[in-house]
C-alpha cells in the first residue's frame, strides 16, 4: 500500500519558508519521495504502518497550511494515469517490482 501526503503551505515569510523546507526534509527522512511538487508518496507495509506514519507526520507539523494523507492499495496506485507530462522511470513507482519482506 502507498501513502500520499499532499500539502499546501504558506511560504510568504522567512519562517514559513523554513517550515516548508523542514517538512520536506522530514518527509524524506520518513521514506517519502516526491511524486509532484507538493505531493509525496511512501510505500507502507500495512495499514498499521500507515497509521504510525501519519502519527509521525502529525508530530513534525508546524505552522499553518493544509496537509492531507491518502492511503491507496498497490493496485489503485498502479492505475494512476499520466494525462500530461512524462511518466517517471523511478523504480519506486513500479508496483510490479515491489518486494515487501
């Protein structure tokens, strides 16, 4: 299963820009990678793991803005259609190559 984190954070002041950079750094340290500009995704081994990841994200949030999570099955994620732009060849995006130990 995959967890998407989508966010819209204000970046007007220096502190808001700092909070934005910290959020991205923290998401990457939790195992997320960028799917789009404000959309990050991570492979979760179970629903329990996804819920724990949500708790970790809540702990790192600071300031204003909107942060949403969405949990998808591998099949749902694999059915994503690219309507514009180039599909990534990043191995993390291929559910066929996913191996959970």
